[in-house]
C-alpha cells in the first residue's frame, strides 16, 4: 500500500525508448511480415503496423484477406509513392519523417490510403505552411496531384497562390513541365494577374511546342486554345495571332477563337454606337471567354482597371457623399486612363434616401461585359479602412467588369480625394 502523500514521479527516458523502437525499422529480427513495394522489400512487424493503421489491421489480421496468412505482402503503389514508401514506413517506427516539397504529396497520399492520421496531419500542416508563404513553386508542384487525386481543398489553395503570381509562373521552367489538365485548370480562372491576354497566348504556344515532341500539336491546340480569351486582346495582338496561324497551319479551335473575338469587338461597338439593347446582346457573350482577367498593362488594354484613377473635371468632392445628406442625387464621374480611341467614362450616381441610407447605380459608356449585376459600394478612408457600406443598390445599366462566379473587387480611386470607393461586383445568376 502506498503511504499517503508519498512522493511519486514519472521516470524513464523516452528518447532511449524511441531509439530502441526505431532500431526495429526494416530489421529482420522479430519481423513477421515482409512488404514488397516495386523492387523494394521491407521487413516489418504487424503489431507496429496495425496499431497505427486500421487498413493494415484489416489487411494483416482479417481472415477474409488471403494476404493475412502470407509471409510476404505485395503492395501496388504509384511510382511517386514507391519512391517515398521507405520514409512512410519509417514513420511507424519513429513517429516523424523528413518532409520536403517533393515528398510531401506522395507521403500524404500514402497516409490517406492507409489511414495514418498522425502523418496526414503532419503533411497537411507542412503543406499549409508552405502555401501560406505565398510562394508559387510548391503550389505548382502540388497542383497536378490535387487534380489527379481529386483533393479539391488543396487544388483551390494551389490555384489561389498561382493566379496572382501568373506573370512569374509563365516565365518559369515549371510552366513547361505542367500536364495539360493543370494548364487548363489555371487558364479557366478570371483572376490571373498578367500584363495582357496575348502574354498568356505566347506562353500557351511555348508549352504546346514543348509538348509537341510527344503529342500531336493540333490535338494539343484543340484542348488548350479554348481557354485563351481572344476577346480581351487588342487588335494588334489579334493580328499577331493570325500570323502565328499562318506559320503553324490553321486549327479549328484557334480560328473559332479569332472569329469570336472579332465578332465580339464589332458587335459591342455597334451596340454602343447605335444604342441597341445591350442586355439582349449580352446573351451571346455570357461565357467566361468574354470576361476580363486581372490585366496589369498600363496602356492598350480595354480594362486596365488599376488605372481607373482619373476623376473627370468638375467632379464633386467625396465629402458630398456623406450618407447623412438630405435626399437627392450626388454624382461622381471617372474616366479610364487606358490609351484607347474611345475613352471609357464611368458615372456613379448616389441617391441619399430620407432614412439616411444611400442607394447607388453605375453606368459606363464603353462596356466590355454587359450583364445585369448587383453591386455594393464600400467607401474607405486613405488607409483602406471602411468608412461606411452602401447596402441599398439600385439596378445597374451595365457592369463595371464581370466575373464567372463569386465576388470580385473593382476599385475606382480618386487619388486627390480623402476617400476611396471600392466597388464589389457580383453576378445575379
């Protein structure tokens, strides 16, 4: 019997215990099963494997599995997983493993396949930390796996890292090594930050020429060209594309993209000049092929939205947009700074309601995407902190810019003013 208030303590050396346990890794001594993976053979211990994996428990102990009675078990893994299987097995004996950008994904796949929860958490934490740094290299490395194995959450994280770094991605060697399905997934995004659409086309052609050593060029073009948004190219860039068509021979998808772009540009201009029903016309251009991306060019682009910073002469001061003003109209006009023949003009009309709230509508004279939208305006101070949000929004004639889904920020900035208006555009559909 232990005396009352007798001293007690936990004694022992976990490090020594861990070393003894680690010594059993791939050790024939006391081994009761051999795992055969490709050309590799590993001496293992059922007790250790089954204590951490219910998949191994079923495989090695259930009477329903023939392999449970065999001294050797053949495991069929992908080439990537075969290369890291030794590290995967080491985790059972040591509780930790060396993880790199190259080995994280196959280790995660093995941990998921055999349901080793501790390793799954460790790999996920490592990958989340790497993606959290905003570096696109690991995102590019893991995107193919996330698509192939339908890891949707990881795929979204990878794409979110890649799209704002797209200019760097297109100039990297990794771009040329990506498989076709990854290229298509990336190009489907409207959030790609690139100088212009022609830059994407050049990168696509460079990738196609690289892959043409193993596949038919025409087949590759047919698969990837539909994701290029020719409608967002300038006339000069479209002319360059046509010269490339002459050089490499006509491709049905490529020619169709050019025809759509010319039709889009001519019909939108016609509708603006003739005052035709823009909303009816927009039904022909509701596909994402006609939506702008996050173009960063300082000139020559229809929607260089980072340059929408020039207020029209005579525009009222932002102080006039105080939501406590009496009912009435407060207008603010802006013009595009893009170097086009027809300069896009934007007019935001704020309507102060008698209850102190504001409603608003926006009209642009040179629209690229003409669809009904629901907008909400956020007025911010110079530090970007919201001053107030306009919740009531009236119908909008045309859109500032459009997105395939979700919500996208579009800012109109008066650099001389005290406040900044952030415009958030959302499709009604």
